[in-house]
């Protein structure tokens, strides 16, 4: 990926922290050319069955990480990316990062993670809780019920429900399950902000995670009275999450000597305020303008779109002023499992001979719409939007002895497209138009999946012109923080890239999918909106049985 050396060019580094690894990308400031990249896997990956420190089993629905794995990305991926670019590190003028969210951890006042204290090394609650830590659902339920009873005005900004993935639910779980660790935590901070703290030595908070994951609306967090209604000891929680707040693209500080030693970059260069992987991708896809919905499709999918006005959309993850870019209302929705669902089927359900995405996709592509006679619900990792309930589970209807693996695979692909259509229709019904669908993320490489999305949504699909959308988006923000561009929109126009209308809907297939989508909606509403709570009962039975086994 290296380019001919240009001793006068300026470069920035974008670092994208994913679920299993971190990627560094070196980008030329003048035109967004990607000149070097490197990936470093997390040594501890995701701790969802046992805690690495002592090998003890974790309860169901936990997902933890070790924060030093994030530092390792700076130590390894950043120098490797610069070396791959073949540039002089002195030409790098800024660095920016993005993270999965809500990925959050407890620290001391100086930013030291509690899990790095010897006496807390074997306490699970001292670790990073990854975005897909779903063990706080009961706490989220109380947060929502109490807010609804009290008529809290901020609840509607989040579609009527706060997710178990977010800061307050995970924080309340921490308090009630390990109060000692809770009270030791001076700060409860998004990993997106913590890694910036590591880079520049100063704590900042970004408006994106503060708004979407920290319930900050109209300049304030939920009141102490509300928190006391949840638990009297929770009253001071907002003191742990409040901090210097900066807009996206702002300079958080300068690279410290320690971080310069980790990365090999010049001490003193600009460090941008933290951001979220999905939201930062809008700049990379040149999708800052209102109406351009970006679906970042990987293990899960996050949908982000700017709007010109404030609207309250039922089931959304949230609407935040400046949450995607300054000067607009940023809307977020999401699906908790997408690529993870396809991977689960290939790894655990497909028989030998069918156990690859390539084989299943080729066979599934040859089948007409509806020929498998199946419809599935895409809830194998719960439902983020529109139902905001991570105790819901997957479902496939229509199986017979004649059903073959590629047919189930196609039904699972289609189910995620139906989920995205539900989200798009909810936006439109609330007065937030979606004029274009732009796809980013690793799943954009699956042509069958992309055509299914075009047909199910009956919209042309544009594709981001980069395989590293979040890292490129972070690099764009680094260029703004370094002063090379006046704002994110200008930098996006110069450094971002998109291929328009790569996949076009077929009218005949779109009509066929309308009929299947109607069946999906019927199942969605029956099992997700009170028709039958069977999935929740099954989850309770499972958790009880596993608890007895443990």
C-alpha cells in the first residue's frame, strides 16, 4: 500500500478499535489516499465465558475486555502502519481514534483501569464491559420503567427505551452486583475517551458517546432525583461520567512523550477527540448531508443519518445534536447481530461441505426469492432497534425435511435486511427522510447480501469507497484536529470517497420481498411487542438452569 515518498506531504493516522482487533491507517491529508495499514488482534479477545485472570466462569451474556489490549494496538499497529506506508513519521501531524460503543470501563481519577490494580484483577466488574455485554437487561428495564413512570423528558429522545448496552444500565449493574468496585471507580468512561486520555494525558468526553450512550440531552444528564429513584447509592453516578466535553473533530490535546514512544509518532502532534466507529464512518462515506443513511455492517450493524430537525423516533438508539457532525441532528439505530448471525450458522450449524460463506452464498444466489419458504427473525443477539430488548432470540419459520443449508443461510441474510427496512420506515414515519443508503463495513463485499438489501429496501445501494471506513473517518477527524481543514464536512469532501448506486433494486424481486417482509413484520410484532413473551420465558429458564449448573 506504500506510495512514492513525498517529503512535503502531511499525513494523519486513524485507529479503528473493533470487537476483536484494532486497525491503524495512514492517510494523506491532501486527498485521503490510504498509504499504509496494519492490524493487531487483542490478546484476550472477548472474555465471554471465563475471566482470563483466574479462569473462573462468567455468567450468561457477559462480554469483557482487557484495556491493555487497546494500548497494544498503539504499540504494534501504528508503527507497523507507518512502516508499511514508507513515510517519515515526522510527516504525521495528527492521530484520531474510534471505538465500538458503548464499551465502558471503571478507572481511578488518573485513568488507571481498576482491573489493573492487583487487588481487583480477579473481579469481573473491574474490567471493560464490551458493547455486547448484555447482562444488564434487568437494570435497563428498571431504568426505562422508572423513567416512564416519572415522565422523564429525555426518554423519548431514545425511542422510549435505554439499552442494556449503555452507560447507565452497565453502571447500575456494577453498583448492585459489586458495590466495592463501583465506589472505587472515580471515573466511568467510554473506551473511546479512555484511549484518547492515554494518548494525550488529559481526560475529555466526546459529544457522540455522551449523547447516545450517556443520556446527555440539552446540556444535562438525568437528575439526581431520578437516579435516587433507581437506587439511593446511584445518585452520584453522573459525577463519574461528567467531564470536559468537546465536539467531534476538536483537538483533545497533544501526543505525550509516552504515547509517542508507543506509536513512534512525533511528540506534540494533534490528538483528536474520541468518536464511535459507526458515526465516524459517515465522514469517510461523504454522508454528512441529511438523508444519507450509512449502514456500517460487520458483526453488528449501526445505522446513522443526519437530519435537519429534531424528531423523536420510536425504537431508535437516540438523536443527539452534533452527534455525527456539528450543525445537524444525528440519528442512530442498530441491529445487535448481523455478521455474527451468518458466522454462527457457518461455524456451528452448516454441515460439512456447506460450511463456508462462499459455498452457501453461491447456492443461495441461484434460488428465486421466496423459493425456500422461510422467514427468520434476526434476533440471535437480541434486538437493538426497534424493540431495544436483548433478551429476545432468533426464530426460523417454515423449516421442512426438504430444507437445505443454503436456504436457511439465505433466510438469515434476508432477515437482517428486513430489520434494516424496519428501521428505515421508522425514520420516515417520524419525519426523518432517508434518501440514500450507503453501505460500509466488511459485509459490503458479499454481493448476494448487497443485492438482497437493495431489493428488500427497494433503494439503490451506494458503497463506501474504502475498505477501512471507520479508520478513514478517524483520519479525517485527525486532519481537522490538526488544523488542515476548518471542519469535518470540508475534510470529508476532500478525503472521503463513495461509489454511488452500485446495486440497483430489481422491481420483480422487490415486489416478492414485500410479501415476505409482511410476514417478517407479523412475527416481529407478535414476539417483540407483547403478542407472546415466549422468548423471554425461555431466556429466564436458560439462565436459571445455567446458574444451577455453575
